[in-house]
C-alpha cells in the first residue's frame, strides 16, 4: 500500500521538526530519512520540502546555516529552535488526540 500525500498533508511541518529534533540536517538527508522511515512508501516532493523550510524558518521554528563542506557542494543545514521544540510537542499531542478520535469514529 502506498501512502497518499492527502493522508499526510498538514503534518509535513511536524515530520520535519521531528527529524530536526534528532539532529541538524539538510534537505536531501531529511527526505531520504522520511523515505526510509516510511519503508519507501512516502517521500516529500522537493518543492514541498523547501517551501516548508521557508515557512518554518519565517515562523522561527527552525534556523538555517551553511555547512562547512571540504568536499562536494556546500549544504544548507537546518536546526530546530526552542520554539520549534515546543510546537513539535504540541503537534504530537494534537496528533495523538486526533488519531484516537478517528479510531473511535471508524472502528
């Protein structure tokens, strides 16, 4: 079964914040991690990922910085802020409540 983007839409920011809560990272690595965690059933489109980065940075939930790459292309890394961690915890709680409600409604 393939996960459709409709099922995940609205949770992209939380998925990204969750990844960044583990460690600083860059776009390609985050997308590969999402694919791997989803057993290759889901991946973010590049445009979706980078528009989420802009939105999260403008909301002060993440910050970006240039990595110091000695070989290859220079990468823009992202890290979660204290506010981002607070929002992540709030979103995870809301997700659990929503999931429990949906389970009640469809089972």
